[in-house]
C-alpha cells in the first residue's frame, strides 16, 4: 500500500522537480507536491499547513536553499528539510547541517533520496513525540513524576547553569549502578555523565545527542547513547538527559567486525591455496608438454633412421 506524502519542492527546474516526484513514487509514495521558486511562494505554502517535507535545490536563480531553510525553520513547525542538489560541496553541506538541514542528496545519486526521507520522517515523528512528552510533563508535578519515572531510558534532570543533577529515574539507578542519592548533587570529578562526553555546560550549548562511555558504581563502564533537550521546569533552565545502553549493539557490531575479519582471512587462505594448486597444475602441464615433445622428437628420429638405406 502506498503512503501519502505532501512535499514542497524548492526547485527552478520543472523537469528536476518531476524527477524527484517520480523517485518518490518509485519508493512507494503517493505524492502531493508543489514546486516553488521564490521566498514568497514558499512562505505562502507553509502558511497553508499540512506539508510534511521540503526538498530544496541549493542554488536557484532568484532564491537559494539557505534562504529556504531559514524560512522553514522560522515557520516553527518541525518539517524535515533535505537538500537535493547537483553541486553543493562538502563545506556547504557541513554548513547546511549545522544550520538545521536534516540531510543532502546529490541529484546524480537519487537512490539515497527515499531512504533519507524515510529516516527523517521517522525522526520527525520521534521529535514530535518527545516534545509532546515534555509538554505533558509541564502540566503538573504529578504528571511529570509519572512520565519521568516511567521512561524506558535512564533519565537525569540537570541544571543547565550549574550542571547539578536534580533528579534521576529508576532506570538511571539501574544503568549507573548507583542509588538515587549518589546520582544527585553538584558535579564531581568522580561522576558526571554529561562530562563523559567532554562537554562542559557553561562553555556553551552541549550537543543534542552523542555516544560515550560512562562509569558505573562498581567501577565498570557502559557504552551509552545520550540525548539531551532543554525543557521548561520552574524558573531555571533544565536539561533532560536520556541515556540508552547500547552495549548489545556495540557487541553485535564488534562480533560483525570479528566475523568480517575471519571471513576475509578465510578468503585470503583459500585464495593462497588456489594459487598454489594453480602453480602445481602449471608445473605438471609443463612437464607433460615437455615429455610429449620429447616423444615426438624420438619418433621423428626413429622414422628418419628407418628411412635411411643400409650401407
């Protein structure tokens, strides 16, 4: 069953816009698309609402992808924005990601387009769910407490200005191997999960997500994926830090690497064996050919001798 997708295409070439729509239809989408070439057209469409995705060329005659990205972000809705460009350059691509674009796809490599869109749509849904969860948490202390404690990830509330850990849920106690009183309090050299990423909060904004290794109470370590968002809770800025144990994933990745190395070694050994066998076959063939040549020469000499009259 096809999936409906409402997409704005910021593109001066109608043919390129049609090509993008064709690629989406090939990926299983029923596409409702509108092509725009100017800032006013884009702003008007965003005001209508209902759009799920923006695909934008990087450079247009009367507009630019950078301007389009600013307009979409200023609009306030979390709409995935993906550049689709023929020439963009690594420096521009990096700047675009920092400015808020979710991804970029080269026009010559449109096979990446549908997977990139599906990933960003899933992420947008996840972000919306996360924001909704935060909104519910702000309704009341009781609702916040219930939501905080029922999170499947280990969760910490951290004061953005002092780095003090204000609260921890049950999953945090399990993940870090420490009772809640040991988790709470001002940062220390011994334990502070956010510092494990090398981020110091007063020096500037910390990343939204990263992977790192944190220490547990028994001295062991655990690899985690950290996701941090700023929430409104009282009068002080607070960070909600979610920690997900990725040990199983890391072990699976390591096992995959090990199996890959093992397979490559087997292939190498098998190649060496085949090469050795081929060399032996070549040696046997040369010996056989040499023997055949000697037999032919011997027969020739015998015939020659038989044909010579006796004196």
